[in-house]
């Protein structure tokens, strides 16, 4: 638990920047306004602007506090002509301030001006007014005390988040970066039409017969059938829905993970889906949905790690996670869908997304190694269960 004021102010700033989408304001010199005694942050959402200031209250006299608050009220009045401004000042003291100081701060609270007081000694947080849903800010003030002080003796973690955000913006501005998504879509569509042409000429579904998931044949040594179903589809609606889902999810994940890691998540997650299908279903199956769900698993990781500020600010990360959840629910309501491939693909995608790490990765190396080992362990155990089951069934038939 934090006992140092500098570490606390840094931790609180990091909380606002990393979890609440605020960014430091730049001063006249073009530098971030993250001074020893004052951190100034802002959040812009359309015409709405919120400013948070984390202030070292012990370094301010009563006159300075009064002058500071008066200046902020003037800014709110001026800014209201072009938007909806809100100001939040958080005064940090070593010990809770005396009555006179508290009265001076209290004098300035208003509808659009939220004032909070906290002190390192008691770790209490007091909100002077209850004007515009400031529970969020009060919660952030309290949460910052629970962080590890040694991580916040400087602002390195905050600057890491800022750097990652700036890199993400640059990445978004680059021309088309979804090469792997389009290549996978192109190969899959090519194989679909190739299968259609061969069937039209020969009357046989040659590619499907060669590559569809059949658990008995996999048990007899045709291991490629754990991969090839990813490339095969039953009809136009089947491939159309999977490629549309891949296009929607792939645009997000490939830009965030890069083409190589994106491809690895897609293929390995798809194989994991087929391993689950091999073990837990008797029906033949084909389709890229398990691999698409693996890409969905990477979206879940992005959302869970709060890794993409752009996605969070647009709400697309939560939308995509809800979309994945809806597809799982819809899958269970349709008996013709291989839900085990979906669930296996989702689990495999989550594990591989953790193991490979994204651009500007914040997942610790030990956790990445652990995620990879879990992926291998689950794949081996599930396959072994299926192999024992199918070997027993086959021996009874012979």
C-alpha cells in the first residue's frame, strides 16, 4: 500500500490515464503537464471535456488554492460556450487539512466543478460536492492507494501507456495493414470455389472427403484433419458468414497483433477448436468458425487487458465481445452448429493471444510462457481423451 505522496500522485495519474482514457494536457512548451506538484489531464468526448488536476495540497498556500480554484471556475464559464466542460480537482495532503483549508476548497464547489480531498496518512477520500457522478473519481482516488509504491516512484508506467496510445494512433493512420486477413480470406474462398469446380466436373466432393473432420480417421492417423477443416465450407451461406466475421474481427486483431501473430492465433486456435470437436462430438464437421472464434478470443484479451485505448473510447471492444457472446448463445440454440469447435477455438485464441503478446505488450513474460504451456497442456489432454475414446470405439467395431 502506498505511503509516499509522490508515488501516490503518480499512481493516481496512471489510474486515470490507463483505465479512464484521460491524457496529459500539453503546456505552452509542448511538454506534458506532469509536474512534481501538479498533474493536468483531460478527456475529450465530442463536445464534452473533462479536466482532472492532481494537486499537492501541502505545497499550496490558502491564497494559492483560492486563486487556483477561481481561475478554474472562470475557465468553466468560458469553455461552456463551445462545449460541456467539467473540472475535477483532487487535492492530495500528507495529513487531512485543517478546517480553514477545507472551508476554502468547499467554497468553490459547483455543478461543473468537483473537488476532492485525500490524505496519505488516513487514506480517506472526501468529495466536497456530489454534482455530476463523481463516484468514478472517488473510486479512482481510493484504488490508487492499493497499488505497489515501488512501481510509481516515477511516471514511467504512465509514459508507457501514453507511448502505446501514440503508437496505436500512428498504426491506425498507416495504409492497409490487414494483409494476413485478406490472404486467409482469399485462400479460403479459392479453396471453396476449387472444391465447387472439382465437384461439378467429377461429381465427387474430393477436397471435403480429403479434409473434413472425421474423428475415426484422425484416430487412424489422418492428423491433417485437425487443420484442413478450417479451409473447407459446406455452402455459400456457410463461407459467407465465416468470412464476414473474419473480416470484422480481423481488422481489429491484425492491426493490434501484427500479421504473423494474427496468423498464428488463427491457425493454432482453429486447430484447438478441431481438437475439442474431435473429442467431444461424433459428427463430421468443417468450417473456419473455430479459427474465427480464436480471433474473437484475441479481442477478449484486448478488452480484458484494456490494451486498446482507441477501441475503448469508441466502445468497439465491448461491442465485439458482446457479438462473440451472442454467437456462442446462438450456436447452442442450433443443433447443426459445432459448438465444441467454437468453444475450443475461443479458448485456444485467448491462450495464444496471451502467449504471443500484442504490440506495445503489457503482459509479463512469465504469464505469456504460462499461457503457452496451458495451451499445449489443454490440447494434449483433450486430444488424449478423444484418442482413448475413439480407439475404444474402433476396437469394438473390429
